[in-house]
C-alpha cells in the first residue's frame, strides 16, 4: 500500500531468545505454554505470522528457529514496504515505521526488543532508509531497477545489473552510466522476463550495484 504519506505500518516478530529466557522458564518455552502466549498481546499475532511465514519462508517447529524466521520475515516485510513507498516519490513523500522499541518483553512490531537487542529488521531498515539506494520492482513483464536519491546532491554513477546462477556464472548483464538527480526516484535498467524464459528462476538471482559514484553538485 502506497499512500501520499504512510503514517504507520509494521510487521511483528519475536524478541531475542536471551530476552525471552529472562522472563520465561524453560518449561514455558514452547507453543503449548499459556505463559508463552501471554507475551503476545495481539490476538491474531501468531496466526498472522504463520500465514506469512508459510507464504514466504517456512513455519519452524521450535521456538528458537521461529524467533529467527519471524525476524527475517519482519525485515523482508518492512524493507519491501519502505522501498515501494520510496520508489513512488513524489506521490509518496514520507513513511513512519511502527515501532522502534518495546516497554515489555513481548512479540511485537518493534525493531529493538525490551532488552535493547536489535532485531534483524533494525539493520535492514537502516539500509533501506539510506539517502541513495537501489530498489527492484517486479512488474508483469519486466524487472525494473530503480535508483532512489533522497539527498540534496546529484551523482554520476555506474549502475551494473547481473543475473547470476548460484555457481557465479553470469547469465545476463546490463550496465549504464547516468546522472542521478537529487530528490528523484527513477528506473534506469529493465530486464524483460522474456529474456529469462527457459531458465529455472529458483537457480538464479539478481545482483545490482552502484560504483564510481561522484557528486556533481547541489
């Protein structure tokens, strides 16, 4: 969802295992424990997490793995939303993540848990909000590689996009040297899905990077 200004959005995840162990005995560290569920105050919290874990990752059968998977899911959900909102500039010109921290050891929408342990999303959101980032948008027929520049300076950059397999072989490569104007969001490279016909998409990934960026003035 991309409004003119996103005033609140988020995804739950569990706190660090060490944080939970300070408030839960070993006997309560399981999905059948009433005490365990007492540290989840959203009635549909675990139901929602399970839905998206099943959609994008896997639903672990033990608490330790579930903590990790929930934090990976949260980071993926938040960065997906942040990039979509930022790509829509100037239609969308702001977003506020809910929430930064917790006042109680609980499964919540926070980026930092009650014991001040940073979740995975803390680091991923920090990267997603940097002034200059690359973002890929998938459309029906193509993948579009954006450069988003929220800064007050323009840059001359070399943008390279590669489709690689997991053995390091480059299947497809595109490059462009371009000026990135300040306060802009624009697609600079597109890769047609037709060019990937016949390739098992589960065996490849997209690698993109900016190199030799130079400020060209205000």
